[in-house]
C-alpha cells in the first residue's frame, strides 16, 4: 500500500462527523466553523518510539496514547475537545499495525466526539504528532498562572501507577502478578480527565496535567503563578499496587517524580472549595487535597508533619529553590 491508499483505507474510516467541520480529510486544508462565543484551545504533542513508549507497546495502545496525551492538555485548560490532526511517520506500511493504531485513535475520538480532520503520513522511524483543538467558553479557560497564596492544591485519581508499570517492564521493581494487568492498562491507556477539566472551569484558579511527574508539573504551576506550596506527601493518592510494591517512602518518591499519570493538578480558593468538591463528587472523579499554596515560591515536602527532603526531579531546571 502506498501513502494515499493508507490514508484512504485507514485514516478516513472514522465514524465521528461533526457539524463544525466544513471540510475534513481529503483537501489541502481542513476547514472548521467554530461555535460562537468560544475560544479555541490548541495543543501539540509528539510521541517517539523508545522515548515516550516502550518499543513493544501495542499499536492500539500507541494510537490511544497519542490522542490521550493531547486531550489531557485540553482537559487541563478546561477545554471541550473537538478536532485532532495526526502526523505519523511509519517505518513501513504494515496494514495490520495501522489498522490497530487507528482503532486506538478512533476509540478515544468517538468517546469524546472528536473528529480527525487531517494530518500527514510519511515513511521514517515511528513517531506520532497529534494536534488537538477544543472549545473553551470566552473567559472560562483555566491556566497555570492563576493560583494564589492560600489556595488549596488538589489532584485527581491516583498517581505513580504508570511509573510503577514502566519500572516493572524495565525489570527495576517487582510487582505482584495480580496488579500487573491494571498497571499496564494505566501506562498504555491513560484516561484524559476531560469531564473534570470542564467542571473545574467554574472553580479552579489554576490547573496543569501531570505528564512529566507531579513534582515537575507542580513546579511549573508554582512558577507560572509565582507561589510556593506545602506539599503533604503522605496525602498523595497512591494505589494499593504501589504501596504493596515499595516501602512507603519510596512509593511516595516514585509518585512525585514518575511521569505519564495524566491526572489533573489544580488549585482552588478557600471560597470555592466546597462547591468544587460537591461538583466533582457528582462526576465520580476522585480528588485528593495534597497541600496549600503560600507566597514562598518554594516547594516544601512534609511527611508525618515533618519537613522531609525528597527528590523533586527536574526541579533544578526551574527557578524555584529547594527547601
Ligand atoms: P498534501 O500533499 O496537500 O499535504 P497529503 O497528500 O499529505 O496532502 O494528504 C491528503 C489528505 O489526507 C489531507 O487532507 C491530509 O490532511 C490527510 N491526511 C494525510 N495523512 C493523514 C493522517 N495520518 N491522518 C489524517 N489525515 C491525513
Ligand atoms: Mg501532506
């Protein structure tokens, strides 16, 4: 199969068709007609084999993850996803692989009513770049920079499971058999927190999705907002699998620096705390309060009420100083 046959047979086979897409795949550009009184949030991410996912990852998981990481960025802004573009570089035209890859892409697109509106297909080392776009009502976006001293810091879901799965695959940490399938699923099929993000538009002062690890992404948020935080390490939401695989302090440490969680880290002013907790309880998305912001511009980690020195990998690259 050549490039054009691949596009025709696989990339145009999506079920979702949106009314705001005037021209989809097949012309020189896609043409969209955005809804009124909405801004468009736009994000791009590249996934490279061996860097962003292990070489033996299934094609379906790669398809899912390629879309999920970009939708997670939209979630962090409180955006409602609408369209994606997909630039893929493939070593060869392996039809079974492309078919499975597209199944992974389209499953997630269908779930969130997102249309693939274009892309590019080339031959080369396996690499995938997805640009995702979505709507935010005017003046309702959530940024990294809106957090204030006194706001509470929250995180959705559990953190550290994807990092544990990766370390298990790499032979670094032993994991009981009964946990393995669910952990692999966390690593391969992250679920972007789209619904939580949209609910948080009404309540959060700032948000970021956790892709590089909680500590690194927290430092991005703190730097953008010019705040610091007292991070209650023993409040971090860790799975039973993680607690059973490592001594507690090492489990917390992995949760701090491990990546690929795709949970939301967000801040809420005292006045919005109860409203936010009620609204998110209605969505069924679990959340945990893990600290409170201050004006120190430092990240202070506390364990059992005492200040502890934890490794906050990536931290040195940013301007916040260490406690
Ligand atoms: P051009 O040469 O004008 O850039 P292409 O031949 O690259 O066009 O692509 C033809 C059409 O197929 C375009 O609409 C493009 O957006 C779409 N397309 C190409 N590759 C992909 C892909 N991997 N996923 C989705 N659409 C694609
Ligand atoms: Mg092209």
